[in-house]
């Protein structure tokens, strides 16, 4: 789950042509923490920090039941990749 979130954050950041340092500074976290978040290997990070990153990148966090089929948007995104 964290790996997928991190991958989405990294893709959004790169689409906007931003560096990790630029995003980290804008949202008030360390570049290393953002790197670990993007890599899905961060041990602990507060939800407020994650939300600040998502807000800065014009993203939102959504949830669904485990095992639920992918949404149409997720299928489209997979086909584009």
C-alpha cells in the first residue's frame, strides 16, 4: 500500500517537473523523508505530512475495501503506463 502511494506521489512530482527538494521545502518536511515516502519505505510519517504533500501536488487520498476490483480510472491509468 505504501509503495503504491509513494509511486503515485513520485509520478505526480515528476509530471510537474519538481525535485524532491522543492516539494519537501514547500511542505515543510525533509528531502530524505520525501524520498522514503516515495520509495514506500518510510517507517512512520504523520498523516498531516502526507496530506500536505498530496495537497501540494493536487492529489487526494482515497480508500476502498481490500480485494475490491479496480476502478475504471485505475484501469485506464494502468493501460496508459
